[in-house]
C-alpha cells in the first residue's frame, strides 16, 4: 500500500475517533470506516487493520496532540481550534506530526500530501486553509529552531 493511502487511513482513523469517540486502539486494529472516498470516488480508504506506518502516525498524533494543537492554534489566526472542521484538524495534525517527528518524511512531502487530502476530502476552501496553516507553522519552526536542519526541534 502506498504511503499516501496509509496517511489517508490514519487521517480517517483520527477523524472517526474525534467524531464518534471510537477507541484509537480499535481503529488501528480494524481501520477506519471502509467507504471513505474522494469526491470523484477515485480514492477509497482501505478497510482493515492499519499498516505499521499508519498506526505509528495515529499513535504519534495522539501522543503529541497538545503540541500539534498549540501550533495549529497559533498559525490559524482568527480561528479557534474547535472551529476547524474535524477532518481538516486530522489532516493538519498528521502533517505536523510528520514534519516534527518523522525525519524519514521530507517536510515538502508531508505538506503536499496534506493539501492533496484536503482537495480530495474537504470543501473548496480547505486546501488553501491547510496550506496556509502548515506554511505558517513551518515558517515559525524555521525561525524558532534555526539551529536544527529542517527546523525540527531537537535536530
């Protein structure tokens, strides 16, 4: 399974957890709901247990949630975190987790994948919003953590 599909499965597991309260452990074991598709029905999210990569993303977002949400809140000027749609929050959280905690994923890949997911699964304004928030966070990291490569803390 491509990493793009694994990311999408992680996004939908986090989304389902947020809107239904389903256990993340159960969602990792069984996967998100099977009929999550893009607007043109071209990109189904696979049902079934999440891959190791997707499960790591879900667990990482859960563990780093306060840090990720603080960065999103700071970069989404004029938008309270709870005003951001749950699916968009999940997309933002996964992308930021990859930027901050997955050195095997280039920042550009994490951001591009997030914008593409927003294009496929969210409203027309979502891709620009996701891109703007993520760009603001990454620019802030570059300034705040100039000593580390890629602007990642701890590098």
